[in-house]
C-alpha cells in the first residue's frame, strides 16, 4: 500500500465527471487499498478517487465502525433531510452546513464487481452523498448554506 497525495481545491480534476469502472482488476485493488491508507492517515470520513487524481467512479466511506468501498455507486432512494456541518479533505479550512437527505440507500459494486446495497442515516448518509457528488465534479462548497469557523 502507498499513500497518495490529496488533490486540493483549485485543481481542475476535482471538477471533472468520473468514468464508470468496467474492469475489476489488481489496479483497482491497489487504488482502493491506497485510498484507505490515505484516508486513515488524513482522519477523514470519506475519500473519492478524483481526490487522489484518478477519474474513476470509486469512493470509500469510513464512519464509526462502518467502512464501505463503493464502485460505480448510485443513490437509489432518499428519505428526510438534515442540515449539518461538513468538511472535505480537498478543501482544508472550509467548513459549512449542507442540506443532505437524512437517510439514503446506495447501490454500488464491490472490488470484485458484485452489486450490493448500503443504507445509511445521519453522518453515514451525508458521507455517501458527499463522496458520490465528488464523482460528478461537485464539491460541498457548492451547497454550503452557512459558513462557520472550525472550533
Ligand atoms: Co470531499
């Protein structure tokens, strides 16, 4: 495994739409393992492939004890909404509240190409939405309702 550099705001790669993953191979495994190591060190809740310079529909989410690898993820159902603070490893120093669904259902593939369903609420739902937005070049700052200073 290896650490990858996290791309910061202003880099045009963060604004591109990512390509669907069609090959579930060793290269994908290495990417996922590297992203996990990078996320753990950065102490974040999630990381999307474009944040490490790879324009593929791959994201990982780590909230409490839950860890997900999401390949070609899609939000297929949402319920409720919640305005809550958010941040992003690519936008250091920026904090703000964003309105997200309170519950989401995600359909994705795992690293072997097998389709699965993941459900989350609260912070986990927020992380799913935030990371999937990255795959379409959307940053949370686009959706900030109120900026605030980090304590
Ligand atoms: Co982010």
